[in-house]
C-alpha cells in the first residue's frame, strides 16, 4: 500500500509532464462546460417560460371553454324561447283566424237582420199608412153615422109630431 501511495504522486507528475497540452484541453473543456452550463440555464429558463405560457394557455383555454359552454347554454335558451314564441304566434294566428270567421259570421247575421229590419220597417210604414187611411175612413163613417142619426132623430121627431097630429085630428 505504501508503494502505491508513493507511485500516485509520481504518476501524476509524469502524466502532467507527458501531456503538456492537457492543461489547455482542460481549460478548453472547462470553458465549454461553462458555455454548456450557461446554455442549459438558458434552455431551462426558456422551458420554464414556455411551461408558464403553456399553463396560462391551458387556463385560458379552460376559461374560453367555460365561456363557450355558457354562450351555448344561452343560445339554447334563446332557441327555446324563439320556438315557444313561434308556437305562441302560430296559436295566436289560429285564434285570429277563428275570430275572423266569427266576425264574418256575425257580419252576415247582421246583414241578414238589417235586411229583415228594413222589410219590417217597410211593412210597418205600409200598415201605418193603411191605419191612417182606415182611421180617416172610420172618422168619415162616424161623421156619416152622426149625420144619419141626427137626420133620423129629426125624422123620428117629425114622424111623432105628425103621428100625434094625425092622431089628434
């Protein structure tokens, strides 16, 4: 073991003296190592930055998907409302058609009743005119009856007088 310990420093001495350019190589390797370490650090920073951007994008995507879901729900609700409104409009159009039919039936009935009313008014006017003529005729007949009664009463009084005079004579 002693001999080995004695050999190691001698070997190191010889190896340094045998390879005089090895110090330059070591310096070059150290420089390259520093450059590589620096590049690795830059790449790690770049990876960290990209990871952060990826996480932000992931959360932004989740937010947008959630917002998209809300918009789709609103859109679906609006579609349901439009469908309900269209159904209401269709029902109201049916009701309007039914009411228009009722109105046209009422108009026909009103026209029929108006014609009937005009006929009745015409008949009333004719009957009124006939009644006035009959009343006039009746008044004339009453006048004639009064005249005849008065003539009859005068004639009856004259006959009684004549009868009394003839019976007295």
